[in-house]
């Protein structure tokens, strides 16, 4: 059965290759005239996959730009997907070179400058930004993967000792799955605090987006399977389960699974324009003007190639799948004091997560005001009904 499954995957990959013109599959060494990012955007009522260019100031409708390119006789027709997932699936099988050709033509013809812009190039202020991938088949998350997060609220001496102990016995990573559709939101969308759940935390994380299918991917080959990187937040409900019934206290479904708890974006940086995240990663969270988290990759317990090796030893990675590499200290559980709260998020706050070289996600926190009157009582109750205040 396993052989048949892997054979099916191989056939599917070969069929996708056959769907691309030979001119695309046999490209010479083409380099882009300037870097770009990719994302999902809406203008009017039309959603499209776009390129982000010129220091994140311009959005290029990729399918429309490709149609314009194909009007020139020297460019063969290429079926350009209208969504980012399709672009990711075909990127390493020829589409990358067509995107490079589009970028090079836009730059050479001056279409990115001034009044010469065609109507398929938009100012970033004129588009709605959506989550880049609509939607990943799975979101894998590394839990407690930064030394500072493993020792929230510790003194410098306690952190040093705990870090030493963990470095001597790192074990294997701890991963959990997060829902996709419903949980995934884009830049500017509201983060909803579920009704009665008042222990909601923020966590900035780097999200690794996969571009190739892989199983048992070694850490040495890990980056071969990466498409690019985006900013993510792992919003968490620390209220736990009420007492009684099967188990109590910690519940990962409750803690991680609510709607809007997986902000992604604002776009994806293809790996060729970012470099090794273990050299470059710098992530920051700001809540209502207060910097509550800041970390670099050196604080990671398990590095990104190790996370990829571990994840792929459990489950096959597919194009568009996402792996989030964990967060640092400074979360609500560390009781970072702010003017509007004691650490947990508060209705009306603005939360921003930034990764240098990628971009910033910004969201308003909104409390859900009620639930339907006809619920039987089987729903998740407010934390105030079983927690001493």
C-alpha cells in the first residue's frame, strides 16, 4: 500500500511536469532583475496571486502580467495559476523561470515606474491583503522551541541554568497541528477572542512554506523542499478545560484551534531572496506600542532543518504546507505588563508581528460578545465559570 501511494505521488508530479511547455522546462540560467515576494490580494471583487515589488509598495497581478508577456512572440504560452498554492506547486518545475521573465520585462520596460504602470499593477494601499495560501493542507507548529520561551519569567541565572540543562538533553521537537480554513487569517483581519475566553496570548513565529513533496527529508536536504518564508502568529487560549469528564486542564484543541488563531502573511518571500533563516531570523511582537517579544534564531532549541527532518519523519510534506518554528520569551504567560492588561490580550488592542526582511502582520483584538441562545451547555464554557479570580 505504501509503495502504491508513493507511486501515485510520483505519477502526479510527472503529470504536472508534462502540463508545462518544454520551453519552460528547459530554461537557461535566468536571474531576476530584482527580488519579489508573492501573496494573495483582492481588488474590487477579484482575488488574485500577485508579486510584491519595489520595497513592498507595488502589487503585480501575476496572471494578467503573464497574459501581457505572452503577447510578445518570443514568449510561449504558459498556464499561470491564479492562486498562490498553484504557483508554489509549479514553481520548482518551471514556473519560477516564467515569473523571472515577467519581472525582468516589467523592469526593462519601465512599467514599475510612475505613469507608465499598466492597470494590472496596483499600489499596495489599493489592495486588500489576504493570507497568502488559501489554504494549507496542514500547519505544523513547534512548541516551546526557544530557550527563553521554555523559561518564561525566569531570572538571568535561572535561564542560563535551564538553557544549559536543555542543551545537554534537547530530545526531539514537540510538534502539534493547527486548523487551516477558519483559523488562517490575513493581514488586517481581526483576531477574535472567543466568548468568555479571557486568557488569550500572542506568539510571533517564522512560517516555513514547503515547495516540494517529501518524506524522511534529512536536515542536510531540508532547504531543497522549502519554497519560502512568511510571518505567522500562533494565537493561544490558555484557559484550558473545565474540571470533570475525561481529563482536565491543558487541551491543545482548545488552546490552539479557535477561528482566527493562525494569522499568516502578509506575503511569502521565496527562499532565494531571503537566505538561511538560521543566520538571519529576527522576529518582534508589539502590542499597543509595547515591544513584548524580540528574538533571533540563536535562541532556538531545534533549528529549522532539524524541525523539517522531524516533521517529515512523521508525515509527508506537500507543497503549500506550513511549519511554524516556535516563539521566544515574552508571551502573556511571562506576564509582560502593558498599560491595557497584565499579559493576556485585551479587547481593542492592536498586535503587530514583524520578521525582518519579510514584513509585518497587524491585527486588532476583538472580543466575541455572545453565543446563540439555543446552545445546550455542551459548548466550551467561559473561563470565569471554573477559574478563581
